[in-house]
């Protein structure tokens, strides 16, 4: 009887000592946009941008993604599309004025998520996730930076890579 009680206690402790779930965010800026009309607030990607969008899909080929978020601009949607198609996930929209909102945090908890934004919203989103102002706006010609933010329990970390595509 004592052995049974001991095993039951060990089993109960084991079940209740779960490891914290890991949430991983991959954040990129949209690929190169068409700059031929400086008054166009919502340009498409240019030829190099379309190639980079395809190469992002190749980069994420072996990375599991549960969700993909983008702003509603043509250039971010076009950057996200090849990866979304390859992963067979829908491109979900986020409001760049409400970064890391409570509903987003809840929806993405424990998942692996790609977020496509802009030179100002991408580092701001990273900062919002980290809870500190660590990164400044990106240079307007920076289409190769990848932020990888990992949350495990109360621990948050960020790795920044330059991905030569």
C-alpha cells in the first residue's frame, strides 16, 4: 500500500510539473518595394522584393509555423504570401497601432509565429513583446533583418540575424 501511495504521489507531481510552453516569434520587414512613385503610400513589391519574398519562404521551409501575421499593406501581404502558401497557413492581419495586444498574445501563446511588418513596426513589435525599448527603427533599405523572440515561462530572449537571401 505504501508503494502504491508513493507511486501515486510521484505520478501526481510529475503530471503537475509541466515545462513552460515556448512561444517563438519571427519578425521581418517587408521585402523591397517599388519606389518609382514616391506619392504611392501602398506600393507593390518590386522585382527584387518578389524574389526576396520567395527566398523568405525557402528560409522558413524547415521551420514550423503555426500562424503568419501581416499588416494590410500590399508589400507586407506580398512578402508573406509565398511562405503562407508553402506552409498552407492563412495570412492573418494585425493592426500596427496595437502591437502585442492581449488577444494576439493569447492567440499566439505556445505557437511559432511569423510576423511581417515595416521598418518602424517590426522593431516596435519586438520591443512590445520584450517589454522594453531595445531596438530602434530599421533603416529603410534593411530588408534582411530577422528578429527571433523566444518566450519560455517568464524568460524572454531575442536573437537578431541578417539573412542574406
